[in-house]
C-alpha cells in the first residue's frame, strides 16, 4: 500500500512539473474548438472537467497549466469542477 501511495505521489509531482514547464502548443481556444468539432456542448465540457478533477486533480491542474491558463482562472475552473 505504501508503495502505491508513493508511486501516485511521484506521478502527481511529475505531471505538475510537466504542466509548469511545457510550453503550450495548443491554446485554450484551439482545445475548445476541438471539443466542439467532436460535438461537445458547454455542459459536456463542464462534465469532462468535473470528471478529470475528481479522478486526477493534479493532472487536471497540470493540463490547464500546459494550456497556459492563468493561475486565478485555474483555481476558478477547478473549484467549479468539484
């Protein structure tokens, strides 16, 4: 059990680092356009964020950072997704 917890913590830390260090190659607008192209509505996108936040909160934050979303907006998105 301790090994699993340690691996999870290591993975979360790495994901956060990647989100902080990677240069965004896709903008928020491009990502939203992609979601729209596959038929996602605003409600479905909100559901996607909620599921991402519930299952992988640190990865969700890292993803938003990768997109170049400002910290204040990340906090708002994550709070709304809970």
